[in-house]
């Protein structure tokens, strides 16, 4: 193949953007094979944008089994990401899913097991991994240039949303529609980057406020504390209620620190590690001397088209993905642990996370959700039956 034939499932806001990227020639190794959506007006828009010859479907399985596509981009509501990803994998299609990987780890673990059984390329749209700032942060941390991590802090409060945003759709900010609030909608990229750069935490203790700043039923204010294997600690703070907000990601290490803020990466570096300085320094108020520099990057930040082009190249040439689909479980595990910690009022272990317990607690909220649709009935049903339907 010279190009992959990509089908796009869901041509709403983000799915529509993907259609335009392909039509505009931003993805030279991708041809748009077909699109699928429940709304006739979205299918009509897709034909207007990509040409009247574009095949369109109102049923996902029909598109998947049509023979017109060899790969699928899943851009439907969060709960359905694993369902359609597995349907496509079982049909032998390569799969790229939008974030988050799913709503709860139980369904994502099943999706990951399905991926292992089928010889297909499986990616996830973690497009912030293409950002030169975060790529450089990861490179420096993984190199050991600044020693081991001691503390991580991410204050990410520039996700402001007014009430009108939540009122724009009855599925928004509901347990049955999205499965969560700021953690599931706005922050999957941040949670992914946090673990991608700093590693997975071992313990999580979180305080969440549900509908604190808005008339919604899910979380819109989060403060979480984590602990890592080496004893390092971290704090993650986010909300959709602050205006103006802040986006400051700081990693403190033995020989200095990194700070990502305002599209700049700043490094403070010492010739001597803090533990060594503390052990040898004789001045009661002495401090290590640091050199402060703005870190140079390659300036590249291809975002969604970078992920899509890497996906096509992985299929055609065997090159690496921006993010393997199975990695989607990581950020979601942190998110689910934050929810469970807040609901149970205790510290949650990531290594022995209670996937069934989380699912049961989530379903308690789903069945009482203000959004009453057949979605509520479907996801409250036995998941093996749901995925087999």
C-alpha cells in the first residue's frame, strides 16, 4: 500500500477536524475511505467537505465490514471507545482511538487484551506528546542529567469553562454521558504527559469537588497528592472554574529542576546533587549554586496530524507510534484512582487497583445521572454482553 484507507467513526467536532486534515493534504499517507455518524447532517457535511463520492454510513459495523477501509479512527463519546476499537480489531482493522482510552479501567483492560490477540497497529491520540516542550522535558528526565525526581507539581487551571459550555449538550458533565468531569474531558493529555515524563505513581490521595463552580454532577475542582516508587511525591491541581488560570508543570530533581510554563522550558542545574550538598555543606544556611537556562527545543509541535501521520507510517513502514494504544490505561488509571480516592475518602494503590470496585462505584452514579438515555442502560449492563453486541 502507498496509503492507508482510513475510516472515521464520528464526525463531530474532533472527527470533523480529522476529515479536514486529510482533505487538506496534511496526512499524505492517508486517504479517507469512509465516514460514519448517526447524524445525517454530519454525513452530508462530510460529503460536502471530502466530495460526493465519499462513502458514508450510519452503522459502525457496516463501515467496519464494508471492505472500504483498512484502519479506523474512533472519535465517538468516551464510553464507546473500547467497544468500537475491539469491533474493528476483531475485523482485522488497524485502530487509532481518541482520548481518553475509555471511562473506566475495566473496559480498557479488555480492549488492551483484545489488541494483544490481533496483529493490528493500535494507537491513541495523545497528541500533546508531539509538543517539543514536553518531549524535551522527558528527554532530560530520562537521561538522568538532573538526577532522580524528588517532587512533581502540575498546576493546570487554565481549563476555564462557563456554564454555557455545560449547557450546550445534555451529555456534558454527566456520569452517564462522559463518565467524569475535568479529569475525563480536559485533562487526559495532562495525566498522560505527567506519567509519560515522570513515571507512574504508586499511591494516590485526592480531594474532588463535584459541581463546585457549575451546575453539573461531576468534578470541576481537583487537588491530588501522589507518591512514587523512589519516595518522590507529586501534586496535581486542576479546575474548570478559575479565570484566569495557570499552566505550570514543575519537576524538582536532585541536581535542579525543570519548569514548563508559557510555552517555555526553563532548567536550573547544579554541579552537585542536593543530597551530596546537604551531606558535605558546613554552612547552616548554605544552598547549592544553580545555573538557570532556557532550554532549546526543535520547535516542532505537529499535534493531531503528527499522531495520524505516525499511525499511517507504523502501518506502512513499521515505524513507532506517538503513543501505543495500550498506554491509554496509564493516565486513566490515575484518573480513576483520583475518583475512587475522593469517593472512598482514602489513599488508593495503583498497583492493586480495584477495577471492579471502581466500576461498581461509577455505576451507582450512572444510574442516578441527570441524563437518562439508553446509554445509561447499556453501560450498566454486563460488559461482556455489551461488547459482543
